[in-house]
C-alpha cells in the first residue's frame, strides 16, 4: 500500500444492522459481503459470532466466500470482569468464527467502566490485555475499538490513553478511536487523534469510528484522517443505530477526490452509486434521493439559470464529475424551468429546439400549465419526451384511443373494455385483471399486439399513486406514475385525473406510445409495413 492509503473498514453488516427498521437475512448479508468485496473495501465486519444464530450461520457460510480484496472480521467484546479470556464464551465464539481478523471493543471512558460494566479501572485494563493476548496466541490479527474514547479523553485523558497502551502492548495492530455517542466536533476529534498518533508507535495504525448524532460523523472522520488516522470505519448509506454511522458513500469520495488519498482499488470508485442503491434494495429501504454523491438529486438541476450554465460547463454547479462516483447529471423540469432546461433535457432533440425557438417556448408554456394542474415531469421523462416531440410536430400517433370502461363486479374482480383505432380499423377488446390498472393494461395491449407485436416485451414494473388535494377526500385529484420496461431499458410516464382510473389510462397511453417510439426505427417500421 502507498503512504496515502486509507483502510476502509465496512461495518454495514454489523453496526449498520442496528439501525431502526433494518433487518438482513443471512443470504442478504452474503450478497452484501460479495458486493463490498467487489467495491474493494479493506475489511468487512460480518457480525458478532455467538450473539445470535443468524451471525453464527453467516460466519459458517462466509468461509466459502472467495473474497478478492477484503478481509473478513468478526466483532465482539473483551472478556468479562474477573475471569479468563480462555474460558469466556464471547472470546470462544470469536475464535470459532475462523476469521483472519478479530475486532474487539473495550471501555476507554472511566465513567463507563465504573457505571456500565461495574468494575475497577485496573481490571478493565487487564480485560483488554488478556483478551488481545489470547486472540493473538491463536494466530488472529486484532483490531481494538476504544469505545467512547473521545468522551473518555475529555473526562480523564490519562486513563483513556492507558487503555490504548494496554491494547498496543498486548499486540493490537490497529487502535480505533470511537465517538460512540456521536457528540464530538471536528476540532475535538482532530486534536485528540493528533495527540494519540504522536503517543503510539509508528507500527500501530490509528483508526476512527464515528456516529452521526450531531450530524458530524463524516466531518469527524475526515478530521481524524487529516490528523493522522489511516483506518476509517463506517457503513454504506450511513446505516446504524440512532442517527446512524459515518456514511462511507460520502467519506470515500471526499478522501479520494478532494484529499488526495486512496481508499479503493483503481476504478472502483465508479461503483459507489451502484453500491448505495444495490444495498438499499437488499435492505428493502427507500434510497435517499438527496444523499451527497450517490443520490439521484446529487447532480440534479432545476432552475433555468443553473441549467443554462451547466450546459456550458458542468463545473459551474457540480463540485465533482458525477461519473467519477457512478452517478449522472440530471436536468429537472418544472415551473421553474427555462429554455435551457428544454434544450438540455432532450439531447437528441436539442438542435431542433435551437432551430425552432418558438417550439421551445411553446413546450415550456405547456409544461408550466401542466405542472399547475398537478403534473410532475421530474420522474416522468418519457411523458416529457412525448410533449417535446409534439411541440416539434414529430409525435407519431400509432393509435387513437376512443373510449375505455372499467367494471368492478360484486366479487371485486375488475374488467376493462377498450376501444381504439389504428389507421381506419377500429378495435374493441376486453380483459379481466387483478386490479383496475392491471385490467386496463391487459386490454390495451390485447388491442395493439396484432399490429405491434413488439409490445409483448413491455412490462409495467412500478405503479405509484399520489393524492394531490387531500381536502377533497375521495373526490381528490390523483397523479399516477408508471414505470415500464422492455427488458433492456425502462421509462416513466405520468397521468393526472379527477379519478385514479383516468390518471392511470393517461399514463398507460404515454407508456405504450413512448415504447413504440423507441422501436420505431426497427421493429415498428416492419410491423407497420406488414399492417399496411
């Protein structure tokens, strides 16, 4: 490793799992571990073996993981007071996990020693040393997490430092300073880490583990690195107990792109956004769209003045290149948009709008009118593309909707009837579905598939409903977003109506039309010719 290398120790599987509303299965943990290894972190903390059956099974199955970059670590506490490490069940469980790395935590705050574990300061030092000596005697590499270090350092610096020296003398290779309560400030972290770094032998690595109770976890971790720490612990997306742990999705790009450190193997930083979203998906959590670096809104631009500048140079309003972390620039469309938004948003049509500024103004006016009526195009690019084609006079009408009806019988089974016209032929179809939207979708496809067989590949993969004016109760205006996929790409459409069926019908029509437009140069041209 180079002198500017920072070890990244990921504890998403253990500390992250303590976050409220977050639960992993063993299979989930194995999937995440494989991806973290692909990302290139230095360590993956798998859990606390012996604490629960799930972690026991994880470590048994993790022995078969073919990790290329990361080393697997087991986590646990020092032995109990007034006992022997060799006889301690926690220590035995750590060894049984058969990981090359073991991280143990011990108390470094005198208050915690006397109140939480109710023993003497001297016995706590023996607990640290005895546990590390025993693990080292069994061939394990040991990292020591000094729990509550910064609170302890402020309360009794002499004793807090004594716990670190006890761990070092017993053979711990890395001393991790923990802001366990998450209440420290960056200048406090910096001063303490700098003092510790100067107090310990150069062979011992100093690490940092911060929590986010004061919204300072990332800043505190960076301050620690600036003061000499070369090992950083955290979680993907900042998962963790209370307000969470330090967010590696912010720490890693700040270190690599702004502080001239290396944390991941060459090229792996570009996987960061995918890692964030993939692990959110496994954890069954809604991604934070406003997350720094990896959120969908991290490089999204809405104001027309901003977009105009970004069109000339992204550096005007973007602090890094989004592609460096696997993200992308997005231009949003709303009543705050300007002509620059229009030109930037439809890159393949941009030149057409430059040549026809009147069409751009017409589209912008229509966009603002529709937003006032409740439409939202920030997450409905396909509907916007259709509006753009219409403003330019290039929107193809593959079919003409005439009428639709939906019945729901006494048993609750919906049936949809659809009438539409393709050229001079009128089609009339009906389908039953598990819900009104499903029935409409099936009936529409049934009517179209003879002329456009390519729609067999279209699948509705997401359906969201938003009530726009709740004060009108069941008569409220409704907005529907639909996401459709053809197996290779996906697109989003929007519909707004006085009832959910009308909004759904509009979004479905746009969904099918956009899909046909994307195929118009190949499959559709062939089927159109056949139909003619």
